[in-house]
């Protein structure tokens, strides 16, 4: 009746082993380290860089605990901060000889002191939140001038398309700052164009004019309300993009909010991996499609001459310069999806899917420029690089575009990830970066830890006095619940905050409630005259439905907090929901395993140690 099969005890043993392994790293503390990361998506670190870093450290007379390749970065751990700083300077000199154009990120960091065999199993400690340990703080400046310029460039392209579709001839379109000037040969044509553009281009106000050559012109200026709307939209889109990027940091709840009219604050609670955080935030990419300038002046510029007016010089990945026109055909705003894959020659490629507007523009441009080159430029940290500049062989319709050429599979995957995570409406620059200290001090860590210890001790003493041996079983089950909860949080690399500590304390109270309910049901069966074995079986069976109902309703409340809350509220909800799941395992499944192991094999059980069983008086 009260015997578990061997496979249930195997499940318990495996759960305990996994819980112990993944909880252990939290007790080893952390050591100073230096992390080397790529500053660009097109640069990758490999095992060769591990050997190079070891050589650099050896030449500098620096001894490290170890140097290892961790994902896409190289980490070196040291015994003290003095050695750490000396190692950072040596690595920075070796990898960034030109300090004005750093291609790699060399950052101070903290890594766990846990032994290699634990780290090889993916066992890492939890992060502590901004209110307990601190974290990374960035203040980012959004280039609003670039947002307006980009909008004006886009409007210039729309004007050209509108006038062509309506067969209205013009003598040229040029952009002066955020103003767009359209030239015409006669006033009648200008009047026809004014009516069309006033109805179609609502972001601009139009005025008549005359240029130096005597041609009549229409001058479009962005309306003040449109400028504010464009800037607000750029800020919101950049915040959304940052959210998508920072999701790569795991469970840690970021704070991303607007500050002023053109700044964004990014706080990453508990993230001490400054290099990784800066890499993810800084590698926000924008995509632009432009036509290659193949004029005689452009060919002269390739040989070292001056770049013609209306064009710019960029470099391909191989270092070959390309002269492209300033006019932007398409931007990342027209991108719906980006996936890495292979082209028809089985070479790594990035497959792009455009929206309806982008597909229409791309079809028209490719139809009208067959035989000419089109450059796809990826902008990272304000610097553009030509990913590919293929020759247009024919009209490309359907909204599917392919980027290929001299890319490794890893580079194509990274480029697709950058583009898929969202395009920036305007470039951003990190103008302030710092590591934030604990906002409430180290005292909060000690107080939070002590509250758990004292609370657990009080619960354990009460349970063992009131329920005797069953109280011991309940206390052991509560310990297992805490072990499993910490293990799960560590596996998820969650960030523990003060609300998270409160959620753990609440979880302990809820978990022991389940055991109290079970113990009281067993007592009730004993009071009714049931045999001890029958009372144990009936107590667990009858209590299970009630425990399940109460935990499910509490889980629904926790999921609501998780779905609609933010910041500390979500941190509380994550721990709360995980605690409910671990408590159901420990309070019911594990505790019954202990009871079955102790009492289940006694065929003639005369009584159980569950405290005073009060029987009703006759």
C-alpha cells in the first residue's frame, strides 16, 4: 500500500543529484576575470585566440587560473584584481593597437570560482539583482538628426516614384538637409505635381520657388508636428529593438526607458558580464540598400580621387572600396524577416523577406537597373560596411532578397540575427557606461539571507515539535524544495532580487502548508480509527486534490503577474511560479517517498510518530 517502486526512488535520486550539482556553484563565490569579445558581427573569436591570449599573458608576465573559449568570447580568470587590470591592459594592446578604432571589446568581469567540472556541465551561479549586487548601466544618445535625414531620403524616393507613376516630368530631385527640392521646366507641371504631392506626402508642406538656373521648383519642408512624430517613433522603435536584443541576456529583467527627448536608459540588473551586455547593445545593426555609383567620377574616386557629390565611399569585407549613392533605396524598416541559409552555389547566405512596400520598391529598382550593381550596406555602431554588391541580372519580385558572398555560416547566422531582432530607426551611441553598486547595500543581502535562515529554522522547529517524525520528514522535504528552487533558478541563470527573496520565503510557507495539510489528514484518519498504513495512504491521497487545486489557483495569479508585470514584479513572479512547481514535487512526491521508505515495509505497523492525535471524547 505504502511502497514506492524503484523507478520513483530513482526519479527522487536524480532530482536530488541534479539539484545539488546546480546549486553548488552559488557557494564558491566569484573571481576577477578579463573577457575578450568581438566588437563587430563580422569578427569572430576562435580557439586560436585562446592560444594567442595565453601567449600575450605569458609575455606580459601575468599568470592566469585558466583561459577558455566561452561561446563567442574568450575569458581569462585571475587570483586578484591587480593581476586582472595588468592582464586587461596587455590584451587591449595586443588586440586593439589602434585605440581610436577598437575592433575588440576588452572588459573587466567576474566569473564563478566553481571548479571546471561543474562549469563543463553548465552549472553556473545565479545573478544578484541591481538592488543586491548592482549591474550594468548604459545611457544611450539617439541621433535624431539622422532620423530626420533618413526620413527625408525616404520621402525623396517616394516623390520620384509618385511622379513617374503619374507621368509628371521633373528636372531633378535633391535633398538639402531635411528639405527636398524638386525642379520643373514649367509652372504648369509644377502645379500638377504640387497637387499630387500635397495629397500624397502628408509629412511635408510645399512652397513654390526658383533655383539659380531659372527652373521653377517645389520645396518641401518637414512639418513641425511630423518632425516630432518621426523623432518619437524613432525613440520607440529603438527601445523595442533594444528589448529584442537584450532578450539574449536570459532571464535577467532589463530596465529600458526613455530619458528626456533623445536618450534611452538601459539597466541590466545582476549582469556583471559587461562585455557581453555592451556587445549585444552596441551591435544594433541597420540595413540600407543603395545603388553603386558607376560614373566616371566614381571610378576616379576608387583610384584615390575625390568622391563625387551625392555619393559616399564604403569598404567591402575584403577591404575593397565601393562608391555608392547617398540615396537610400530600402532600409531595414522594410524588412519582415531574415534567416541564414545557403545560396544556389551552396555558399552561406542571408535570406531576407521584405514587406509589401519594400517588395514593390525593390521590384521597380531592379527592373530599371538591370546590369548595374546594387550595394547592401550593414551599419554597426555608426560605421557602414558593404556586405555584398552584386550585379542586378533581372527584375526581382516577390519580396525575397538574398545576401551572399564571402561569408562563413557563423557570419550569416549573426547577420540574420542582428537584422531579425529589429532595425534601428536612428543610430545610437553609448555616452555613459558604468557598473552600478548595490542600491540598498550589502546589508540587504545579509538581511534577506538571514530572513530565510531564521524563517526556515522557525518552521523546522515548529514542525518537528508538533508533528514529531512526520515533522522531520516535512522539514527534509522543505530543504529539498529550497535546493531544487535554487537549482532551477541557477540553470535558468535568473537574477535574484529582493522581491525574489520574498518570493522564496513565500514559497517556503506555501510548501509547508501542503505538508501540514497532509499531516492533518493522516491524523484525521487515525482519529477515525483507521490503521496506520491505511491512514498514511488515505491522508496523502485525499490531500493531493486539495493541494493541486490551491497550487493551480496560486499559479494562475503568479502567471498573471509574469504576463502583465514588469521589473521587480516579474522577478517576484518568476521565483513564485517556479517555487510552486518545486513545492508540489517536494511536499507530496518526495515527502511520501520518505514516509514510504520509513514505514512502508513494516507489515504490522502499530503506530506512527505524528504528534498528539486528539480523539473526540465520548
